[in-house]
C-alpha cells in the first residue's frame, strides 16, 4: 500500500465529513498522535486501525488502500490509480456545467481512441 494514496483518501474522507484530524481522533478512538504519524510522517495504519477507519467512514479497506474505487470496483493498475483519483477529486469540485463539459469531452475523446 502506498502511503500517499492512503493519505489522500483519508484526507478526502475527512473533508467530506467536515472533520479535522483532532475531531476524527476523538470520534474514532484512534490516538491523535497516531493520525499525525500517518499524515505528517508517511506512516501507514496497522490492520486494526484500517478496520476502525473503514467502519467510521463506512467504506471498504480496499478503498482506503487504493485497491477499489468508491463504487466497489476493483482497480487493477496502480500506475493509473493516482491520476484517476486526482481526476475524481478535481471533478467533484467542478460546477454542474463544467462537469457536463468534461463528460462530453471524455466521451468524444474515447470515440477517437
């Protein structure tokens, strides 16, 4: 598991819930210093912490570690994973109009490939 994939996913989940690291620590029972170790020192959570995080955010461990997308689809290529996750992250922040433009663009680009 790559730490940067976990950290990006973890930070995105915190943002979606409107939580900071301290609030998550208090709510999840995971020590704040442990969370800082993941996010600041590029350490990876152990098995029991992954279970707590997945339970808290109601997602799979595979999603947390980049082996599955948020819809439960397996991700087979780790080479494309980072760019796909970034694409989704930026796409979610677009206006509805811009999302529609991106969808049209990708549909057209797919036809020409």
